[in-house]
C-alpha cells in the first residue's frame, strides 16, 4: 500500500517506522530540514521537505 505521512513528529516517525517495516511504500512530508534528514538516514522511506498542506509540495518528487 502507498502511504503519505504529513509531519514527522513523534507519531509520524513511529507510523513511518511501523509501516515501512511492514513493507508499505511510505512517503514522509515535513517542513523541518533536520527532521527530514534524520528520517531519511534512519528509515527506508521517501522524504519530501516542505509544507504538507501545499499542493505544490505534494506534487514534488521525493529527495531520492
């Protein structure tokens, strides 16, 4: 299943970990660059840096 998680705080990070471990195709969107780097380093998910409420950001391709 393809999943988009907006916000990589405590809950978003945990959901990203669980869903990616279960084999889902996870994309995380967060506006904090440091958080994006941390998630990208720690998890096997796609990461998009930006405001998850912006249509333009949601149309962006992942960083990798």
